[in-house]
C-alpha cells in the first residue's frame, strides 16, 4: 500500500517483509522522497522503519484515533 504526500514528492509504503518472516519486526514502513535536497525532510532519499506486529497495530490505532478527532473527518460522517 502506497500513500503519496506533499504533492507526490513523498511516498510512504507499508508492507509485510516476507524475507524477514523469522524476525519480530517484519512490518516495514518505507519512506521515499523525490524532491530537491534542500526540501528533504530526512537525510536519505529512502528510509525503512521496521515494526513488530503489535507496534504496527498500535500505530494504526493512533492514526484512526487522530483521524476521528479531525474536523474534516467529522464533517464527512455528519
């Protein structure tokens, strides 16, 4: 699953890393920036963050909770 942010210059991929199936932290968040160096948020053009299943669930729940508090999300439901 890929989410494109910042006018398409920031890609966030979230996936299960099959090659790391024997490791606890096998859920990957990959961040790829395709913008000029002076506009980068991170030092590298590509960054990987590995999470355990429990951490990934917790992060997902935190996103859902924040989205639930968002005014734009509230307007859509109402």
